[in-house]
C-alpha cells in the first residue's frame, strides 16, 4: 500500500527525471559540442517583423552595446553594430521602424574586396572580421551596401573577454557568435523578446523544422536591396 | 696574477648561479597545473595560442585548451586582477625581460571574466 507521501515523492522524482533530459536535449541541440567546427549545413538568420518594432524603443541597440562592450556614442567615429532606422512612405505617410545591422550575406561584398582575407564568412553563414589579419584599409566598409561596418579609431580599454576589439581594425555585428556557439540567442533578440515586442526571430534558416524556417515559408518577407543578389541572412517582414 | 683571477672567480660564481637577480620575479596568480608542461609553455605558447585562435575564429571550434582567455583566467595577478600592469605581472613581466612586445592585449582582455558571466550556462 503506497502512502500519499510516498506517491507524491515518486511523482516528483519522475518529474525530475523527465525534466532533466529535456533540459539536456535543449542545450545539446543548440550548443555545438566542444572541438566541433561550425557546420555548413546551418545558415543562421533573422526574421525582423517591422510591424512589431516600435519607433521609440532601442533596446536591441542598448543590448548590443552592453554585450559587446561598445561605448554607445553617436559620433561618426564611434562604433555602431546595430542601429534603428525610421522609414516614411511619402505617398501614404506610413512610417516603419526597423533595426539595421550586418545582413550576413551569402555572397558578402565585404569578403570579396578584402585584400587580406580578414573579412570572411564562417561555414554557418556568419560574416566576421579576423582582426588578426585586418589592416584597417576599410574597403569592406565602402563595399557594404548596408553601411553595417565601423572602424575603431581610438585605442580601446577593458574589452569584453568574449568580444576582442581593437584600434585600427574594422568591426561589425557578429550575430553574437560567442553566444550562438553556446546555444544562446543574440543579445538584441533576447532584449527585443524581453521588451515584449518579439520583433526579431533568430534561428537556422536551413533547418525546415526551425521556427524561423517555418515562418519565412508562411509569411511574406523581403531581403533589403534584394536586387544586389547578395542573399542576406536577415529578412524583414512588413516592409 | 693567478691568485687575483681565482679570487675574482670565487666572487663571481654566486652572481652567475642565481642569474644575478635579473630573471623576472613573476606573480603567477592562481597558477596550478597548466595545460602543457612548463618548458613547452615557455617556448611554444605563442604558437599554441596562435594556432587555436585561427581554428576558433575562422572555423568556429570552441573549447580548445590553448585559450588566451584561460591563460588570463589562471595567471591574472591577485593584486590588480590583470596579467599586465607591472614587472611582476605574468605576461608583462616576462615579456619585458625578454624584450618582446605582446600585442594580444590591445584587443583582448587582460583581466579574467567577471564572476557572474563567467559561469557557463
């Protein structure tokens, strides 16, 4: 005969077992195992719903600055990895707000023009700058149609351990590669969700089961300057 | 003359034996067992971290054992929490002695991760 207390204990133990593997599965499915390189089967991307993006909110920008150790200054020489943009259709008066950053193109012009191969695309589609090779020529900044890159003009101090940055090199949104590799979402996505807007959806565009792949299949979305055929990994909804 | 030379030698020997007090006195921070033995690390640490940085950055291989961040994690001085700062600090002390300028820390952090974000999720 099982007492009520025994029954409750057993149920709690079972629930614990069921929960633990679930948590493990979630972590393993998202974080790449130690020693494994980024997979070419993955294509990281974002779907930004401009209808959910509020003009007076810049939580994504603040989160990016905090995560990556940017000053947040607005001088032309200050680094900015993500910025808020407002558009107005003059005929209809419709206003749209959206965040703009490195679009992580499949055919990135910044990589084409880089003379030292410092600008490169990782196997999983994230476009990065190898600052060990960057000579600061800024060709990539001129080549980028999205004005996504910044040049570090001044010496920097107290950089983040996971986000090395230095004077004389070009930098841009890394899609929070250090977080993505740990199975987390980019900082801007997390901040947007936290603010209740849920305007940015991040995930693997190549995985048909992923939320982002299902959504881009079902709703109309565009790539900015799709005419350039750079095939950006960042898509916009409601533009 | 011989006596003079001998006397000189006698006085000189101890100076050579302890390196003349010239070798760097380093604050090794937390220290402990390193990822390679001491001789290998002394000779090859630039190659080891340079090799791993390319694999990590360009191929996305995480969690390798030759990580600059981990060097800093163990060897930051307990006094100023950094591997740089004075002749006693782990990286700066030895590099000054060898007259080699490391440019790692123009971009990379010379301090360990703050305790809160340091814990891997």
